[in-house]
């Protein structure tokens, strides 16, 4: 494995590939061969801390190295396209963190390159992989709550709620704003749970327009109504200034026979309502995840003991390794990442024009 970027997500992937073989008894056993960072000092530090064999201060050197057989891109979005296209030209599988590219054009080009080279590709949407959300997907697919009529989703955090927080890389560039950072996760959840989105009506705003005298050039929060191909109605809200919210990745799904609620701040619980039985006994029932739910047992044998954030990344690593071993792509691929980017692009267009906007597929 070669990992581009050794920061927050680079470390998460390094830990995941160190643990995944033992957790899931994978056929392929990954070796941390090389890590690349923006400076040699940083790369050497990550190499020593995370257990890589070698370090590089040039991501292209990592991608071209013959001992690097698969590439994980965990660097800023501006590097995603060039790194992925180089890896695909060499026939190497690529796992890329979201958003897929720094622009819709990047996402389209990366998806086309993956298809043309017939290389294994995967995009990082880790939150949808919790045992609870995987189970929610199954309940909806099995029509336990009937036909879905409405979806509400949010991804809200408060890391920039304080107006006195200084400007940083997060406050510059479209791909670093809420529509590039938080929105893709919940849009991915909506697509996974309910299906394709046909049109959106969106509003995108910057709440704190300057920080420490520096202008903020991207968005703080956004909302959008949406219509799914299935006919279901939906609403989503995204915010990095959602005071009080730490990991507000939450959704509600209403169907003709029941409903589901989930909140990532309590990620090991799912709330299920079934429209059955005496009215006096009806209500949402809290389900604690355990070994009976998807991908829980490899981590813990005790129901209700729970899984955590790092476990989501380990599940992603298992999926990527299985895709490579089988030479068969696993969800979510670059095409699925592009589908998210297309919804984001439609939302931006809608915000500018103030009208309902169709989601353009490729």
C-alpha cells in the first residue's frame, strides 16, 4: 500500500490497513510500503509513526514506485485527479477520499479514466458503513417500512461556529466549503438509502463572511429540497456552523408502513417504527447494534458494546482489498462519487438561479 497524505485521514487509513487483516482475515494482507507528504520531514515523521517501510515528498514518486501495488489518496482535493490518473495509467487500484475531485470536471475525468483503464476504484464514504446504517439500508431494501415517501438528512458540525475562529485552508476554495466537505457524506447516504435524485432546489450561504480580517471564500451552510427518481420527497441541511452539533450526520426515512431514524452521535443505535399492533403500543423502538448486524461481529462479540469511527475506515479497507482480490469493483466506486458531485453541482446551479434544477447524469 502507498498512501498519499499522512494527516488526519492518512493516519486513519494507515491504522486501517495495519488492522484489517486481523479483523476480517482478508485474503490479501496489506503492507505499508510508502507514505508521501508535502515535505520530506513530514513524510519521514509519518513513516516512523505509522510503520511504513519508506517515505517520499513527491506523490508521483510513490505512485510510480514498482513496490507500491495499490494507492490510497488522502491528500487535498487538488491532488486527486492527477494522482488517480497516473495510478490508472500504470494499472494500479485507487482508493480516493471524498470529494472525488476539486471540481465536477475532475470527478468526470477521474471516473472516465478508471473506466477506460478498467482499474479497481473506490471513493471514501465511511459513515454509511456503520452497522446501523448498513442495517437501515437492508430494512429499506426489504421494504420493511413499505414505500419510502420522505427523507430528511443532515450533516451538521460546529467546528467553525465561533466567528472568532481564524481563517484557514477550510475557509478557502469551493471544495473545502460545506458543499465540498460535509454535504457529500449526506448526499451519498440519501443515494444509498433512497436512490437517485432527479432535481433539487438549494440555498447556499456564508454566515461568517470574514475571519480575522481575511475574507471567507466558501460556504458555511446550505439547505436543499430534493425529489428522488422514485417520487419520494426529501430535504437536506449541511452546516459547519451548527452550534452544539459535533457529528450531526443524521437522517429520517418515512415509509407507508413504518419509519427509521438515525443519528451518528449515537452511531450504535437505530430507531425503527412499524405501523403494526395495537395503537396504544406503537412507537419508535431503539435497536442496539450487535453481532447480528452487518460488519459488527469482527470487532466485538457483545451486543450494545459498539463500534467507532476507526472501525468504519477498517470496513472500507476490507472492501477495497476484496475488490482487488476479486478484480471486481465494490460500492462505492468513482461513478458513485461522481453521482454525489452531480447533485452538488445541481445544488450550486439552483442556488445561483433560484429555481428547481435537474441533476445531470453522465
